């Protein structure tokens, strides 16, 4: 029985309302991404989803992630080497702080950016309609490990 107060249940409801068929494979993808505290590549989602639904195909993972992005349930994250990953979207307009070691992501408000955006808009004579920001660093947990400290 699904927990009716869980965020995953709400995702299932939104997908169903939009006419998206909820197969066992789709549900596996939704559960993986909705419950992950870190950014996951499509391949990582595939590997994790196979634990609960071994017959899932990689194409299903990509299609489900695409649909979740259309519904603003996940946020696409640009990773190194021109790759991308996904994380559950935060409510409201937020930006990401991503640990380059463990992949954990936290969202933060972009309120402090409004003055910077206004300055850039004026200086370059652009009417800025949208933006996204990702800050990459090393989280406190990973920094406490000696091997990371040695590289910093």
C-alpha cells in the first residue's frame, strides 16, 4: 500500500492526471528519483530501478525522466564532461549546491541574485527572462575525509 502523504504518491497522481500510464517500470523510476538525496545520471537511475523492477529498459528510464522534467517534478543538472543528471525539484525558484565527491545536492534560494541579475542586465543591455545556477563544491561530510582534504 502506498503512503498517501509521501511525495512519491503525489508524483503518481500528477502523472496520472496528465494521462501518463503508470507501469511498474515507471513507478520504479519515480521511486528512485523521488527518494534520492543526490543527483543521479540516467544510468544510475536505471541501475537502482532494476533492483525493484529487473525487466526495466533504459529507454523507459529516459522517457520517464523526460516526462518528470516536463511536469517540473525533477530538475536536470549539468554534470562534468557534458553529461547530465536529475534530482527531485525543490518547490519555488531555487538553485543547487552539489557535492562533487558524493553527488549530494541541496537547494538554496536565489533571492540574493536579483541585484546581480539587474546589474548584468543593465550593463549588457539584455532583458533577462530566466536563469539557472549550480554551485559545485565539496560538502562537509566529504571534506572531513583525509583524502579530500589533501586535494584541496
